[in-house]
C-alpha cells in the first residue's frame, strides 16, 4: 500500500494544494495504518469499517487524544475516498466512521495592552531589532499565518495602499491589510536594516537572516519566543497567538465575523457557505476602524 500512499500524498500536493505540514501529517497516519495492518497480516482488500475502527482504538490506547483521533479519522476518510474513486478498492470502508467530537477550546490571546508593552520593549537600535519588530507587527496587524509571513516578498508589498499580497492554504492568494504601525516598522526595517543583511544576495523575501537568506518557520518561532521572553511575557508565546489576538481584538471591537473570516483567509468547506466577499476598500476601512494598531 506504500505506493498508493505516495500517490495520494502527491495528489494532496499537486491537485489540492495542501501544505507540506498537512501532507506529512497524513503520511504519518497512513504509515501507522500500514504498520498496524502488517502486524496483523492484513491486506488492503481485507480492510473494512471494523478493521479501521480497530486501528483507531489501537491509536487511542497508545495515548492519542480526542483531537488527534478526530484528525486521524479525517485522514482515513479522505484517503479511502480517494482509493475508491481511483478503483483501488471496491468500496469506501471509512465512510461510516464517525469523527469523534473534540472539545473546542477558545484560542489563547494577548490583550492589546500586553501587545503594546511587548512591541514597545523591542530596541530597534539593536542588531535585528527593526526586523523583529516588523515581523511581530505584521503578524498582529495582518493576522498572517507563519508560512505566509515566511514566503512574503518585496514585490507583494504595496506600501502606498497599505496592503500585502500573500498566498495562504490551498495556494489561495489574498490581500491583507497592513496597519500604519506595521507599515512604519516594515519601512524602517527595509530601509535601515535589510540592506545590511542581504548584502550581495538577490533574494526578494522580505524577512531574512544574518547570512542573507530567507528566515525559516522554526527561526521565526524562535524570534517570537525570544522577544516575548525579553519583554517579560511568561505565558507560552508562538506566532499563531498573534493571529488569534488579531481576530479576537477585531471581534471585540465590533467587526463582523464574516469580515474577519475574509481577513484571515479562511476558505475551508465549513466556512465557505457564509463567505462574503469584501472589497479591498472595505477591508481597509474596517481594519482602520476596528484594529487597535491600524
């Protein structure tokens, strides 16, 4: 079944445009399924709903939580649906599986005052201070995903209008609003710090490291964590926390939930039914009205 798994993962990448992280997650689930099948000497043709339920029970006994079991179930469903569509199996044994309901936890956020204190604590006169402040400001101002910020390029930034073009999940492109403080921080970094970092290299990535190359997701996580610790923030801090804070503060300020969905770039099947297109001007006006650092 390893060949089918490779073809399926390639399908997720090329035809569905899903992220590399999601592809890896699916591959890990299916690799575990293969190991489980081999331990019981089961062939693909012998896999039915009861066998898949048995696999899920095994994973649960191994310590997987409710959310992980739910994700595993989703992986099985989309994989076996694909197998049936490609006629690798006669039927789809995963279709009757029920996705376990996981407890929905409210995302953690920081208060506007916490963010103000944090950002103000960054010494822009120090090495990489301007870059790091610009990173944090863009995360919070625009609600960016980590991968979106890593991939951001100079030619995608429209400073005059205050927008940044990004490519999100599913390779979908959208414009995000860049608030006045984030714009000022980015301009300061691009003018006074980035030229020293890039040297003779020609990369167009906005955020780069001391060797002139683009920053990796892991490096940006380290920067966010380091700058939070330096500001005395004791809670766990990570890039997505700023995205959560972005959405929460807009909602608390009175922004419509559908507008926030547009700003965040949510496009999964559960949200597209209420998806409302908002013009670029509308996004700009709403962002300026409701965002505390617009």
